[in-house]
């Protein structure tokens, strides 16, 4: 799970860098008078930003599910202890 979250965070960082590069490219093309190239660069920038937002959403959903899973394990451990069973000692 942690590896997946780290991978998603790396991807988000990568996409942010790519979006910034496209923005700079659009500015350079605008200064050079290449309006069509500038619009294409801004389109790519928007695509990278949307993909980054989706990855951020996936990361938050994964964190949310992990939190609920750990809570259910803890509830199960507490219930097991209250019934006198010492099978589950600790949840990691």
C-alpha cells in the first residue's frame, strides 16, 4: 500500500513538472509568434494537470480505504480480546 501511495505521489510530482514545462513552452512560442504551437502546449499542460488531479483523487481514496481497513482490524482485535481470545495481539 505504501509503495502504491509513493508511486502515485511521484507521478503527481512528475506531471506537475511536465505541466510547468508546457506552460514555459507556451510562453516561448507566444513570444516567437507561434500562436498555434502555444495553444497546443497549453492543451498539453491542461491534460497533465487533469491527470495529476485524478492521481491526487486516487491517492486520497486509497488513504481513506486504508484508514477504514485498519479501523476494522482494530475493532476486530478489541472484540476478540473482549471474548477472551488472545489470538490478535497487535495490529500493524
